[in-house]
C-alpha cells in the first residue's frame, strides 16, 4: 500500500524561538482558487523540535514529520537551509 519509510518534509521560516528546544515554523503554500484561477497564499504554523536550540527567528529551515513528541509537537528540524542576518 503506502511506503513505510517515506517521511513528509516541509520548508518554512522560524517565527518564534522563545521555548526551550522548540521552534514555531510558518509554512506557506500556493493554492489555485477554484473559480477565479488566481493563486492564493495559505499559511500554516507547526511546532518543531530543535534539540540544540540553534534555530533563530527568520531562519529558513526544513522540517520532517516524526512521532508525537508532545501535545502539539510532531515535527523536528532536519536542517537549517538559510541563516537570518
């Protein structure tokens, strides 16, 4: 049926690093409006585990889905793609 080893990955921007070992990531995606055909930006926020507390606000990161780590946290930071200035 489905692949067991396939993990879902997303890219987004860190919007909060106030918590210990946790960051909030904003992920944007484009969807096409069914009637007008225009592209609309949709945003979602995910909490991700950051073991070494190395992510800062406005860093571009890649996150991967994992087992539930807490009530709201089931993603972890895979790598930092771009550092904020």
